[in-house]
C-alpha cells in the first residue's frame, strides 16, 4: 500500500534567462524558482510524472535541452550495512520507513538544483539492494519532478516544494501495481512480496505516508487516469515557465516564487551546457 510523492521543482535558473552566461555562475537573486510536490501511491506517481512530461512535450527533447526532468526518491535509499542487506535479500528490511532514505543527500541535491547546478544522482539496484558505482547526471532544468513514497515526510525537504500534490488511489490498485513491479522488475516471488506488504508496507503507509496527505495542496483521485487534474497541473507549469502567473496570487508571488518574464521571440529556447 505504499504511497509515493512526486515533487515538481521550478529551479532558480531557467534555461532561457541566462543569455549565454554560465548557469552555475548565477546567483539565486538573478532568477527565480518554485517547486511543486505530488504524492501518490505505488507506481501511480511514475505514471503521473510520465503523463505530465508527455503533455509538456518533453519526451523527445535532448537531455541538455530539457526544461522538465524527473527525479525519484528511490534513488536516494541509504547504503545498507552487511546485516541490513542480508535482511533485505530475505524481504525483512523496511524500505518504507523514513530512515531508509538519505534525506540529507536529497535536500543537498534539490538545493543544488534550485541553484542551477549540474547534479549527479545515485543509481540504486533493487535486486542486490545496493548503490551502483555509476551515477546519472542531471543538467540544469526549469522544472524538476521529484517522486517518492515519503517526499513530504521531512519538513526540510517538504519546504522546498512550491506545490504539493497527493495522488489518491485505492488500496487494491496500489497492491496490484506493487506485485507486478516487484515480480517483473525486481525478481521477487509473490509470497515474499505479500509478506513484505503485510509486515512493512501497509503499516508504514498508515504511520508515515498517509498522515502527510495533510500537507498536500491538491489531492488527485485516480492517478494518471484523471486527465482533468493533470491538464490543470500542466497548465500551471506552463504558466510559470512562461511568466504567466497572475499577481492575484499572494501579491505577485507564490510561496516566494516571483514569476519570470515571458520569453521574447528573439530569445533562444536553448540553454548553455
């Protein structure tokens, strides 16, 4: 029954506002940023992320030119001790507990993203339960979608998000998605999956995940099937990217975000890299 959170982050250095300057040389005051967060269940957040990226036309964009990128909280699982890894291989380690995540690294990474820096994201191997040696490089982007089961749990991380969204799906749907994922992607058997669900996943959802629903700005039923809600989110993102947020929102800013000006037709849509 694990729920997950998607966080959408509008960074401090929009690609098109740099005018050829080194993105990393920009100070926070020279541009603006505004994060969004969305909470969802099982794989619902991934499908919602994919739908948002698709509707924003970012699927086929070169990674250096992307305005929207996706980060997963799953990439930030802590490095396990040998004892913890042995438990994990038997399905006896609680990956749905807040302590399973490296929240300090999450916060540091998101802060660097808001400052327009290139970041290196860990790659977690769910079969061996360890971090791989390689990392994924994420270049400066205007919008970052951060998804994860407990993205609202840490206040320090939560406060980075400008808008927090909770995707609400029923328990049967969450469980079925988890079973399909763990069998097809992680090589686990049904007995282990159900045992882990009853022992860790469901209790953790009720204790740690569900209570953070109160922090959501928007609750979206039915996940990616709710196209009305997703289209509204996409429009909100486009408005911010285009500097179109109305000053009726908290006197011209939204949780500290000051809308940037619209891109002029003479300005390039690409950003330096």
